[in-house]
C-alpha cells in the first residue's frame, strides 16, 4: 500500500514519464516459525514486541495510525498474525503467470485484507478474494491456492536467497538503475522513497 502511494506520487512528480520501470516482488518471512493457524495479532504484538506493557502498545498504535493516515491506510490491530508462506507461493505464481499489473492488485488486496480489514494473512478465503480483486477468475485462483505443492520449493529457495542477500527486515526495496542501485531497508516516509526513485530516474535517462 505504501508502494502504491509512492508510485502515485512519483508519477505525479513528472519524473516518472521519463523512464519505464517494472515492480517485482520477492518473498521473505520475518517469522517463518509462525503457525499456519496463527494467533491474536494484538496480543502477539503486545507480548512479543513490547514485553507485555499495554502503554507501549498504545504508543505503537498511535504512531502507526498517524503514519497510515498520511498515506491513506486505516491500520487496524485486531485479527490474526500467522505464517505467510502460502501467500508468498500464490503471489509468485500470479506474478509469473499473470504479470506485474495483476500482482500489484493482488498485493494491495492482501495488504488491505490484513492491515485494514483484520483478515488472516494467508487463509484460503483471503487469498482467493485477493486473487479475484487482482482480476483473476475465481476458478483459476482457487486452483492456484489449492495446489499447495506447485511452486512451494521455488518460493522457499527465493526466501533463502533473500536471507543470503542480507535481508533481515521488511520492507527491503531495491531500485535498480543504469548507473547504480539504491537499497532502502525498513519503513520510510513515502517522500524518501519518491526521492530515491527520482534520483534513479534522473541517472537513467
């Protein structure tokens, strides 16, 4: 969702018309040991990230809510946190078979489901709904979701590659230009992403 806002502002800046670019998503899991069934998101954040204090959790919610409002995201903190491997598998299949535009729509639908609508991040219902939002036929996306073996080993290999490349946190965004690449690690202000894209665009024309 932040990447969508970044691209919108980049295009509106006038610099985007000077270059062509493709967005490609790679899988990475911060918590690969999380269960598929998952657990309460609010309680997980409160205990695992802040050692249980309610006050720190309230501060986190206030901070993230303000950040989200600035970029059009209505963050919610209920729902379930769970293993995302199935979601990554589906994303890679759709990216390979349906292209960049469908993948962008899929990612945004998944983000909205999890961050705003408090849905399970990788349940069959969430994945199928997101696939339909991306423009796929329900029968096609259901077949991808149901075929749990297809592409699974490839996704696991890609996750290992990202770890081998030094990725330790998300988001990790690599902007590849003609003269150099820029890597931005961790959550940034949207304007910082836009500025980086403008720098790469200027060097690439």
